[in-house]
């Protein structure tokens, strides 16, 4: 009976506690000379993070039909995500942006021609907003895949190609 009560309390607390996560992927396509980036965020968390970034808690990011202000979203992405290849910070372009009241899905292309020896991924989505934020990302290059978890302490990850060694960097706050 005690085990059942404990299980009910534990499950109930999980149901009422918000989850602070994002899901992302970076796919390197050498033959096309591009990196494809995808991220999925919870809408209300992204709104709060935008408001924190711009220090404007009255800011409207979406209209009544969940159509976003694309300039605000673009600037938000640039401030929270960075892709650095061989020491060069790449400029991406949003190719699709889908939103509803639950989630925001963003696809971007980052062109890069030449050999890739090092990729630094910086992921700061909502890391200043939630202490328990977890940003999951999968990096793919050819047949190589690597999963990375970013959080408020670890916001950078380095991948060395072609030997595929890696390291995560903890940031001081």
C-alpha cells in the first residue's frame, strides 16, 4: 500500500511539473555544402525566452492565428543558437517556420563549402530562463551520429571531423 501511495504521489508530481526541453538536429551534407538545422520548442517557453532576451514582458511574438513575427524569431534564433565551422560563425536562413499554441518548429540552412575539420555548436535555448532546461541535439555527418544534451551549464559542444572526437564545455555563470 505504501508503495502504491508513493507511486501515485510521484506520478502526480511529474504530471503537474512543466517539462523544460527542446529537440534539435544538425545534419551536415558535404555533397551539398550545407548544414541543415531543425529545432522544436514549446511555444510559451519560447515566448518567455524572447521576452527575457528583449527585456519586454508585454511583447507579442505570435498573432491570434499563431503566425509569428519572423524578424523577432530570426533574431531570437541567432541569439540562442550558433554554428561555428573551422572557426567561422555561419549565417543561417530560415527555410520553414511552423507554429501552433503548443510548439514551434523551425528549419534552417547554413551553407558551407570546403572541408570541415571542427564544428562548434552553441545551444542556449531557454538556458537563462529555466535552471532545469535540457536541450537535446543530434548531430549527423554521413553515417556518423552523435547525441548531445545542453543545459544551463553546458551550452557549447565541439565535434572534430573526420576523427569525430568531441568535448562539451561548461560555461561559468
